[in-house]
C-alpha cells in the first residue's frame, strides 16, 4: 500500500494545477486519471487571462504552445441581433488536448506520479484517506483532492446531495476547419433551448461547444438532426456550420450536466474545479475557475502539511470560506445570465440594452470574472 502526502482524483485542469503547485513545493503527489494524455475533452477552450500570471509562476506559458490571444466578445441571438465588445482582460484560446498535455508534462518534471485508472472508492480513515482503483490498487494519503469533473460514480459513493437529482443539460463539442474565423474573437450564440461558443485554438481549428437542454434536444433525438433543425436557426451558427469542415469523426458529448450547488468539501475531500461547482459556460470563466480553485486548495494544503495549520477541520473550513468568497457570486450571476439568454425575447432586449449602455456589459464581465491571480 503506497502512501502519499496528497492524492488527486482526476487529471483535468484543476487536478493537474494542484499537482504542479504541490509538486513544486516538494510534496509527494499521486494523480489518478482514467485517460492517458493527450486527449480531447468537452470544453469551451477559452481561458480568461486572469490566470496567466499564476500559471507562469508554475512554469506554464500558454503562448509557447501557440495559444491564440482573444480580446473581442461577440453575442448573438437566434433572431439575428448581434453585439460586439472588447474584453477588459482578454482571454486565450487553447485546446484541452494541448493544455492538459502541457500541464501533465510539467507535473512529471516535478516528480508527480500518475496512475491511469478510475478511482472507485475514496474513504477517510482518520488520519489518512484510503483510495481504491478500478484494478484494485490501494493507495493512502494525508490529503485527498476531488477533481474528477462534472459528475462521477464517486459522487454517489460520497453521497453528495446534487447527484440525487436529475440534470437537464447536454454538452456537445467538435473542432472545425474554418480559415476565415478571426483569431481575436470568442463568440457566444444562443438558440432555442441552449447556446454555444466559438473560438480558435492553438492548432488553427475552431472549437464549437454548445449546451442544450434535454427538453429541446429530445424533440430531435440526434445531434446531426438537432444541429440542423435547432442550432442552425441562429444565423451566425448557420453561416459557420455551412462553411466549416468537421475535424472529429463524431462530436464529443457529456450528459447529465448539473449546475446545482455542490459542497466544496465532502467527507474531508477538498473539491476543485467543476467537482466543486460548475459555472455556466456562457460566462467563459470555467477554465480559469478550475485553475484558481486548485491554487486556493493547494495553498491551504501546504499549510496543513508543513504544520502551519494542524487542525484538519479548520483547514477545510478555510477552504470552504475562500471558495465561496471567490466563486459564489460568479455562479449566481451565471445562473441569472443563463435565464436571460435562454429566453429569446429577453435575450434580444438585453443585448439591445447593453449595446446602448456598454457599461452594463463591463459590469457583467466584472461579476463573472476575477482579477489577475498572482
């Protein structure tokens, strides 16, 4: 039975960031991730520039991978109303295929270990965690981080509240070849029962990722048919899909996406990224939130492992407090914004209003994004 200072379940943005932060501080870290790198994931693939200073402190420079600089946001409604605005901080377009692989490489350089299996059980047996994988390997650690994404069988094992309730959202992603798409723009375009984002990645491919309600999707029951009958009702999406060439054999999908409130700590496991709480993709800040949450958790874990804070309960409460202070307001704004954009009448009214009052958009961006993280 191998023992570590920290075991991280899930090797996405949050898990890999925490692994690098703690590995850089010379703690023994194990990441349990079901897929080897590199691999594609369903994601908007736009990261707010607020996290760039922190990433550089970890030895990660996104520009070295050819990541795209984005400074313009385009909104459009299904009726054709369009609004373009400059982003105060701007963002970066990079695929998860490249981003996760870059983080993985950096983690291994720092001595972080990886096991490419699923974790089937995480149990706190004071004073350590016992974690079992799908191949019946057992590991123990002083600290456990849950960074396994939007939902997992572990949520049931940990008896998390949100997992008992059905979710009504489906996410779909595909990369496309479309040479005329502007590098500096990220688009947010709504349609009946959902909305999608368009932005360029480091490879030159354009990522189109959308979120749709099951109620809307089930009327068509097929992605190709749904795209044709519903998604392409938006004129900008129609123009894009009519000219773009898909680069995936078939789109990637995730079902049962839940935006319900989650606990940042469950059964002493510190949750990071989407595992702790999922912001609506239309806010364009999910990737940055995942990275920032890993930073918050890692700093408190380091204090605990070095004896600066010896009380586990106090450490956990500090994380919950910091997580809520940093992200709870953003999640609230995200839910409200989604309600507006999913209502065609409200969406047209809101975009027309914002076009006349640009300060409203600046305020909205301010409330769904953070300041640069040092």
